[in-house]
């Protein structure tokens, strides 16, 4: 399946393919958790910067409640 470049899904697709090629024949485990952790932190950081560090607006944009956002920000040491 060809994924168009310039899209978020295309970028993720390319990054995962590149990662799998890099590891080659080495066993891969917990790839789902790795991808989520690698994507979630920069997503939170970018949206937080976009809103001028306004947690209420950030939570609204992300579709999270503010408490959940704060837990995630603490997890990734973004606050």
C-alpha cells in the first residue's frame, strides 16, 4: 500500500518502515508502546506551545480532559 508523503500517516508509516529496516533481523518487542511514547510527547509539546502553554486550550484541541493532560505532561516532564 502506497502512503502519500506529506501526511501524518505517511510520516508515521515511513518512520516505522525505516525503524524496522534498521533493526533488521533483531527481535522487536513493544513496538506499539514505543511508537506511542515517541509520538505522544512531541504532540503534547507542540500543541502546548501552539496555545502559549494554556493547558485548557491544549486539552480541548487534543480532545482530553485537563486532568488527563496534566498526567501526561508530568509523565513526559513537560511541566
